[in-house]
């Protein structure tokens, strides 16, 4: 009996091979024995843990939430302790937690998953900014859904469609009156004055009666056309455009949520979005760090300000990938010529980021050189360094309003010129909008200190490096060969602050 107990004890304390550990974890998880499975992971060494991370079917553990929370908590904690942050994309775990929090708000659930939520963010820190951005999007979309009420018109508050109909009818009547008046003045296709009648010499030779008659004719036309009511159409069209964008945003958010769970089509859209917004807020509350006491009475050092600006810049860059890129990709999917060109569409969006970043950096350098030249400041002096820093801070603070139209046209022109056979790209408005968003963010990035740089090594195939790559969810997690780049990495002071998104296969 004692020999049997010793043998069992030795088996429990002996180091496990990755294959044996995986088999035990799968058997225990299928039997809903997640606590025992967590103890198996806790016994693994760093090398075995890394192998297990590439082979463990995460979907099985996600389906077991919230009961598998302890297992996932141990798994992420061990990976962080082993220095294996971000070796796979843990976003599906995040969205399963959000889904649970959006459907339930009990304290017991929050307590049950709080630790796994904190370890998840520690394992993949960029998920925090992702969920904060998505919550903000949900809230703004709900607000946009409520902006479809009555609109102001000349007759008071009326439905937008009725206001447009009234305005267009007024336009038609006005234009008919103007055409009738022009016909009375003898302006017909067969009765057009000769070019010599509009010559400078002829115009200077008109007598009093002729000038007076011209004034009467033009004033009559102006009275017909220049009516205050006619100027409302532009604002009504802007309102209509804003409502279209709001509804597009709402349907886009719903399509994203549909990938996570089945949605009742009869349920109000705002209710679904508000539910997920609450789930995002609950998750952020779970992982939010407590505010540390500050003895500086509101003073923030320069280095603290740089860190805050850097975090904002990284968040903006992540927002491009998680929010702007899916919209642009969806628009490209709708183009018949690009329907089956999956890799080409991804390359187009990848190229936009690279071209925009380079163009913004070149523009910044040109502006700095011009400033130094105009002020007669030698480039290698302390004064020059201070001036550069001040100018870049100015560029950074005004990034939303700085004129970047030339760069946007340049990037769009390069993409269209390279892919001449795809004419649809020239008139694709969502692509132009994506280029505008990317250019604006890149301008903010290139004007930060310390500098941000894009990872310029796009060669494939290469070996997967966890410190600079993150796998796309469509990747083969068992493979360590990078076949394709979806999004360039972001580097600051020789450190990857945002890992490049790749596909391994």
C-alpha cells in the first residue's frame, strides 16, 4: 500500500512532457475538471509550456468559461512568468468574457473571472486599448441611432424626408421660373450673342440704358434664385449623410457582434450595442489598476507626459488595425473585381500604412528643414534641437487639423497607379477614408519623441518571433513560419511597442 502511494506521489511530482500534459489537460477539460487541469499546467517548465501553448485547443477552454477561468488564469500567469507574452492571439478569450459580462451582471461572475481578466491583459496588453476603443465606438453608435428625429426646416420641425421633398419642390419651381425668365430675355440655343458682343471693348461702349437694362435683367434672375429657403438643401443633405454613416456604423458593429454569438433579429439594435458596451465597461473595471497616490499636486514631469503621449499614439495605431482596417477590408470585399483576391486586398491595406508613414516622415523632415533655414539656425546646435522638439510638439497637438490632403492624394495615387487594372480602386470612397485615417495617425506618430518607426523587415517566409510578431486568428498555431504580413509592427527605442500581425502556415 505504501509502495503504491509512493508511486502515485512520484508520478504527480515528476516533470511532464508536453505531449503527456496536453493529453491530460484535454481529458480533464472534457470532464469539466478544470481545477485539476490547472494543476497540470502549473507543473510545466518554460519549454514544455511554450510547446503546449502552440498545440492547446483554446476553443475548448473558451467554451468552458466561466468554469474554466482558473485553468486559463494559471495558463496566462505561467506564460507571463516564462517571458512568453503574446505568443498567440488571445482575443477570442477576451470576447467570450465580454459576451458573458454583457449577458450577466452578477457579482459572482465578476469575482469568478476577475483574475483571468487581469492575467489576460498582462499577457497581451494591447487588448486593453482595443476594448476601450470598442466600448467608445459602441457608445457613439448608440448616440448616432438617436439622431434620426425631426429636423429644422423653414416651416419648423419636420421629418427629414418631408423637409427634403419640400425643399426639392421649391428648387424645381424656382428653376422653372428662372428658365421662363431666361426665355423671356431671349436666351435660346439659336439666339446666343456672338463672342464679339462680350469683348472688353464692346462692354466699355455700353450706354446708360443698356447698362440699366442689364442690371434689371440680372437683378430679376437674382431675386428668383437667391432665396434663403434654397440654402437649406446643403444642410439637409449633410444631415442625411450623417444619418447614413450612423446607420452604417451601427450595422457594422452588429455584424462584428454576430461573429461572437447568435443575435435575435427582432431585438432592438441599440439594446444589443448597449449590452455589449456594458460588458466592455465591466471588463475594464475588472482590470483597471488602482490609482496610486501622487504627491506632486497635479504636476507631471516631461517624461511622464512623453509616456502618456506614447501610449496614446500606440492606442491610435492599434485602433487603425482593429477598427479602421475591418471597415476598409469589408468595402474592398464588396468590389466585384477584388472579390476573390484575398491576399491582394490585405497587401493594399498594408501598403497604405507603409506609404503613409514614409510620406508623413518626409513631410515632417521637409518642414523642419524649412524652419531651420528660414530662421538661420545651424542644424547641429542645441537651439536647433530645441526648435525641432517644439515644432514637432506643435505638429502633434494640431494633428487633427494639419493639412495632409496632398499626402492622402499621393498615397491613393500610388496605389491606383500600381494596380491600374483595378479601376474600381480609383473611386472607392471607403479606401480613401481609410487612407485619410491612416495618414492622420501616421502624422501623429512621426511627431512624437522618442521617435516611432515601422518595422521595415517584411521578408517572408521567416521564422516567427514572439517579441515582434503576433499571429492572426487564421494562422496555423503549430507552425512557426511567417508566410504573410497583415499589419506592420511599431518600434520605439529599439523595442516593439506594437507587434506586427502575421499569418503562419
